[in-house]
């Protein structure tokens, strides 16, 4: 059995982005207007961070395609 390295890595990046997002604003007094904007755009911001990090990783590492059975 062999792990799908790209899938594992992408899940770790997504998990780390989510954890970082929660911690980034945990102890800040953010004005309500800013909080509403962040809530509205949270998924788009996180998706762009995920894509940028994984894109940079893929520039340095090659991943094998999963074998079809």
C-alpha cells in the first residue's frame, strides 16, 4: 500500500490554512464591518492561499499519478 502523497499534502495544507485563519483573528478586536467582510470572503481567501502554497510545492516536487486498478 502506498499513500497518495499529493492528496495527503493538500489535506495538510488545507488543515493548516484553516488553523492559521482561526488563530490569526482569535485575540484581535476587529471592527464589525471588517469581520463581516472577512466572513463573506473567507472561503475565497483560503482557497487562494491553498492554491498558491500547493502551486509552489508542485514547482519543486513531482507527484506520481495514482495507478488505476
